[in-house]
C-alpha cells in the first residue's frame, strides 16, 4: 500500500490521476492546423496540472498511511 492515497470525499483507495487544463484533442487539432496557437495552447495546458481522484474527480487526496488518511478510513 506504499504510495496509495485515499479520497476524503468518496473514500476511494488507490492511485491518483494527473489532470491537466484543457483537452488533448483540441491541442492536437491546433498543432495540426495552426502552429503558433498550438504552441500557446500546449504551454497553457502544462501550467495547470493537479492530482485528482480517479472515481469522483476530487482533489482532496491524502496519503493512505498518514494520520488524515487513517481518519478518513475510519469514517468509512
């Protein structure tokens, strides 16, 4: 269970997902059709990344073995 997280919203235990702003499909289309807007969009997407729960999408994740993680598990 080393490196696993618990979501304090839905109580999911497991790995977390890395989310980015925007959509990958829009980025590909911009790169294929317009070089400069594609570059700007790519830079913008990479400035905003966060980890989220793969089940509910919440960003309220804590390490499973931490005191907060044990409290969240006890509430379940």
